[in-house]
C-alpha cells in the first residue's frame, strides 16, 4: 500500500512538472530582489546594471535559466555575469521591448541558499538631452509576484541642477545620486526633468495651388501659442495679407491665389516650451463639450458599465492607456483615415495615436470635461517606444483637457504612456511636443504644417534644439480709423513676430474715458479696439491725442471727432424748428404792421 501511494505521488508530481516547466516551477519558489543602477553619462547615454538575487525557498529545487524583458530597444554592450562567470545571453527585440535570457552556469541548491547574477548594458532610450534640458524616463519592470523587493539608484552628471520634476520622490538624495526604495517605486516608472524651458529653431514649408478658374482666398495654419508653447515668427515669406485667430486659438495666415497660381511659403520660427503650463482667463466654451461625428460619445459603446464610472481626467487617461494596444503596422497595412471614437473603442487592439486621442476626448466631454485634440511635431529618437502615427512628415496627435482648478489647459499623451510601459505622461508632459494646430470645435480642421504638399514629396517640417534665445517684446503702432457713434475705433498693429496677451490701459483725458481691458493681439496682425468718448462737441470737430499703454509701454495716436449722427439729427431738428418758428413770428409781425398802415391812410 505505501508503495502504491508513493507511486501515485510520483505520477502526480510528474504531471505537475509537465504542465509547469522546471524553470517556471523553480522561479515560483524563490524570493527575488533587484538592485538597479542607472548611471547617466554626459552624452546622455545610460549605463544600466541589474544586480539580482534569488533566494531558494525549497531544498531540492534550483533554477536553470533566467529571462528579463526591458522597455528599451536601443541597447548595446550587453554583459551577463553568473556568480562572476561571463555568460552569453540570447537577445530578442520585439515591438517596444528587448528580451534578455540565458542559462545559469551555477546550480545553487539548498533551502535559503542565495544565487546572485548581474545584467548590464548601455542604452540611449532612458535619457534625452534637448538643448539645455534633460529628460529621464525609467520604465517599470513587468509585474512579477515573485519579486519581493526592488530598489533603484539613479546617478546623474555632477553638473546637473536640481530637478524641476521627479516622480516618485526619492527616499534619499546624496549629491547627484537619487535613491528610490521598493515602497516608493511600487512597480512604477520613474520620471525626472532637469530644466524649465526648452527652445527649438524650426523651418516650415507650405505648398498652395489654385486649380480654380477664378481667384481664391485661402489660408495656412501657423503653430499657435498654447499654455506650454510660445512662438516667435522670425520670417514668413511671402508675408500673409493678414493673420487671424479662430475660437480654438489657431493662427491662420491668409493668402489670395490667382487662377492656376502656385505659392510656396516658408516660415522661420523659434518655439519655446515651458514645463509648467500658463493659466488663462479665457474659459472654454460649451462647444468643447459637444459631440460630433468623430467624438461621438452618444454611441452605445460608451454606455457600458466599464465606462460609466470614468468621471475624472486621470481615470479616463488610465483607461485609455491600458485598454488600447498600439498597432505598429496599421499605417503600413491601410491608408490612414480618421476613425470615429466609437470605432476606435471597438477596435481597441489596433490603435494609433489618433485613436487614443479620440477616445480620451470623447470620454472627457461625456464626463463634462472640456477636451480637444492637438496635432503637431513630436520629437522621438526611438519610434518603437514613442511612435509617430500621422502621415504628414510623420506627425503626432495627443489630447489636452481644461483643468478648472488650475484654470489652464493640460496636455497629456496616453499613446506614449502605453508604448513606453507606463511612463508618466499625465502629471507631466515633456519638452518634445510642439503643437501645430488645435482641434476643438472642428476635429479635422485646420490642417497642420506638413499637410500642405499638393502632391509634392518633400520634407516640410524641420526642428532642432537650441540654447536659450531672447524673444523680442511686442512692438505696436496705432492708427485712428473712425468715429462710430460714441466710440473711437483705434487699430493696433503688432509689428513683432510674437503674440501679445495682456492688458490694454487707456489714459483718461478731457474727451476719452479711462478703460482697462485684456487683449489678444496675434503676431504680425491687427486688432481694433474701442475707446469711449467722454463728451462730444455741440457742433464742429475736435482733434486730440489718445494715450494707450500696452505691455507697460506708452503709445499715442491722434484722432478727430464731431457730434454723433443721432445728436446731429436732433440738433438739426431743433434748429429747423426754431428757424421755422422765427420765420412764422416775423411773418405775423410784418402782416400786422401792414394792416396798421392801411387803416391809418
């Protein structure tokens, strides 16, 4: 009987080992700890070293091999040491990660025995140096219930200043070394930003053509100012007839084309990106909560229980980042078309950046959070980790939402959060996203730079990081246009290539009321303001000077005005009535005088 029982145990154990391979079964019986060292070099290249310790929990089980998946693809000089002995690993790259596996040379047997080995390599995927800023993104490890502890040591060059942003907060900072405990990491990514602003010098090309038999007036979209972005237009050739803004804040440059005319436009510009978004006193309109053919949150797929509890921007971001799967082959497999958000949600396992953005915008608007899409140029050194999905010069799309508490627009990138294995693109963006257009009221217009090709195969978007550059202060000229009832219309021309968003103060005078206003005057454009007339002449015309302060600088313009048309009519009527009355009185007087003369003859 005991022999039969023993035989039965061996059969069960044999079946168990067949179902669960030896390495997997062994690994599940270990306590595994990680110490990970990231050493940033001055060039930005990062030396990564994993020191891994496995402690046996069983006396008769040992591990025969080990595998590690890392979220970097540009890696080199991989080195593995097993208890000091060099081992040649198998390295396989797949999509946005690299798998490193190898057999152990040492057989560590015995309960509570420790097995220590190291994996190290160099990568350019961790750290990005752009001009005068540094961005460090350390992805989280794949979840593993057998990992009992992991700690991280991050060492940056000694010349680095204090970080502008770092999450999670390190437990210990010792000079240029940052230590993160297992409690702080908790299977999270680590993100750090060194530097507050970044500058880029750019050149954009636009190609316009008029195929009509009559002249047309058309427009191109110039990169606008946003809560993070300030633009300085150094030159636009040829100069536009005018630059106007739309309700979303886009800059639209107007041109007239004669029949059959082709016009090539070049724009030289500098873009400054700030880490902290600027607040605004312009509240979003209700149109940024509206549904439409693209952000169609009224579709039934948005009424599931899974989506019903998504009320905050963070919960929506987490859902979109986790639910969708980026499809690296989608652009090659089919001609890119704009899919409605409902369709993007149904096909969540085959998504590109516009799908991530569509779903976020639709869900945010459904929850009463103003949201819109941004399209532009995202700087990606590694498209495996940070893919670019739009066809015009390989552009990118990402969403932004309005934070009512901070009174500002917050940009996020759920696409890159997904493809970088959880790098934080919600609490911070980076210095790599340059906005070309804002899609709020219209999800498909205007067209971003890079999309004005008209059949030409050309590279029309170029940007490079530069050191700090001084932007010019806005420079204005004033011109009196006309009087309109009780107002004087003054045209303000912004002669500089930067937007002015600030106060306008009118100095009180004998004829003009004091006023304070907030104005938005686009680069190289005009804005008409109204000055209230304090008193008007009874008749004739008055000439005087208006004094206006913009950006703290004093400007003057001459003006002349007379009585308003309504007053002139009243005064003319009164004058006419008095004239008629006087004429009638004189007529009666002369008649009576004539009657008296006849009577006395």
